[in-house]
């Protein structure tokens, strides 16, 4: 049985909101590649969201509804980016422990 430390945290959650993990020795598997692609997409979307938020925040008088929408988008992007960071951090630790 694979230990929790050897599982890859995937960048999506179950329909019930629970974390999803992948157990594989193949970093080039179809599911691994899908996870890599989705992680890159989340990071790109976060960068775009930040760019848009910066523009809204630089308006002389930003509309409160626009500020709320941007805040919501930023919070959602942060959730995704934190999951990507956690997953990649876990994989770095796994690689270091394997190379020792």
C-alpha cells in the first residue's frame, strides 16, 4: 500500500470537496499529464486574475460591485495556487528523499 507521503495531491477536489490524490510510479501517465496541464492552467489564470485586479484597483473610483467580483476571483485563484504549491512542494520532498 502506498503511504500518504507518496501520493500526489491533484489540483482538483471531489464533488464533495475532498482532496484527490494519485498513486503512480509513472510521472508521464495520462492522469499525471492532465494534472500538470491543469496546474499550469490554474497558474496562468491566477496571473491573468491578478493583472485584471490590479487594473480595477488602480481605477480612481472603482465600483464596489467590481471590487467584490475581483476579490472573489482573487480568492478562488489563491485556493488553486495554494493547492498547486502544496502538491509541488510535496513532490520536491519526495524527490529529495528518493535521491538520498
